[in-house]
């Protein structure tokens, strides 16, 4: 069996940078995202640069059928998922009552359901083997309610709570779960979320820096990683200040 890292949302942003770090360490890859052309280009670029095998599977991970497709692909190609990176996700900016309900459903399917199901399938196999590492991508948005990104923030609360709970359950099994909480990061996320002029999102980290912090933390089996001094400071402030004060601060940072 070929030890492989399965990465969702590998066609761009943070997921692509994490992909490059695995390749640099000589770890074979299974890349998932919708855009087939991008995945093919990434496969060619990486295989030219590093001695690794890059598998890819174009699939819409907000569709529940994608889970079976992934399981079948992994089985048919005799892959052993030693690393799982649940990174694919998107946000949506604006008043909850003015947003599109179908988009909210898809966000929950992708950010929560698919992440939970892939964790279920591969954490079970990792536990049987006694080894494996999972990186689940939450956000600093999980640390307080986020007016104007209400559904998105709530999906990331799920990721954080769920990941830290199963991490505890899997203690001493050889399987680790690390949760990544990035702050604003310069990727395509803001175009998709229609959130380009929000005050909170004017100071951004590069996806390369975020990916490196995340990758190192996952490889060490750490519980939680918040990349960047500013984001760490914000997380601290949110923890020590009263909830209503934090909520008002969030409203100001998100703009009107
Ligand atoms: N950027 C930030 O400021 C920030 C901050 C905190 C947390 N995060 C989290 O970080 C993660 C990565 O986001 P990013 O910033 O790198 O955004 P991004 O540049 O928009 O990348 C998102 C990735 O997810 C894939 N994806 C989106 N919808 C998909 C679907 N339905 N099925 C399969 N793949 C899908 C995209 O590929 P295709 O379009 O090809 O499908 C792409 O590869 C997300 O979970 C996000 O919530 C981002």
C-alpha cells in the first residue's frame, strides 16, 4: 500500500501550499477539488519537481455522493491515507436574512458534513493501524460569533469543537488531530465570500506562512495552531474580554 496524504481543497490557497510541503517531504498525494485543469497542472508541476506520485480526483465535496467516490478511488488505487487534511471550505459575507439559502446549505455540507465524514472514514482506519495524522481547518472566526458571516463562523465552531473532542478520544492510539485556526490569509477566499472591502480583512498573512505553521504543527501532533502574532494576540484578547465587548468589536471589524 502506498502511504498518501489526502488533501481537500488542494487546487489553490492554503491547501495548495500544504500540498507543496508534503511533496517536499517526499510524501505521495491525493488531491481533491472541483477544478480538474488546476489539479492536473499541480500534478505535473509537483511530479517534475519531487519524486512523489500525485493522484487527483476532481469532485464537488459539497455533494454527499463524493464521499463514496473518494473511498472507491482510494481502494482501487491501493492508497493508505496516513495524512488527512480537511481544508476545503468557503464563506459568505452579508446579513443572514439576505443571503442565498442554497449557498448556506452547501457551506454546511462542505465545511461540516464532508469534513466529519472523511474524518470518520480515515480516523477509523488510522486507529486500526495505530498511526495517522489529521489536520482540520477551522478559523479564528470560531472564537466568537461573527455577525455578517454568521453561518460560516458557526461552521468553523463545529470544526474546532469536533476536532478537539475526537483528538481527546483518540489519545494514545497513535492518531493525532490538529486544528488550524488561520486569520485573514491572502487567497481566493474573499472573492468567493464577496468580502473584499471588510476592515478585518485588510491585514493578511500569505498562504505559504499559514501552511508552514499548520504543517509543522500537524507533523508534531499538536492540538491547535493559530498562525501569526496578530492572530494569536486577537485570540488571546477574545478569551479574556467579556463576550458582549468581543461581539461589538467583531461588528466593528466586519464593517456595516
Ligand atoms: N483565507 C482566509 O482568510 C481564511 C481564514 C480562515 C480560515 N480559512 C479556511 O481555510 C480553508 C482554505 O481556504 P482558502 O483561504 O485557501 O480559500 P481558497 O483559495 O478559496 O481555496 C479553497 C479550496 O477549496 C476548494 N473547494 C471549494 N469548494 C469546493 C467544493 N465544493 N468541492 C471541492 N473543493 C472545493 C477550492 O477548489 P475548487 O474551487 O477547484 O473546487 C480550493 O482548492 C477553508 O476551509 C477556509 O474556510 C481561510
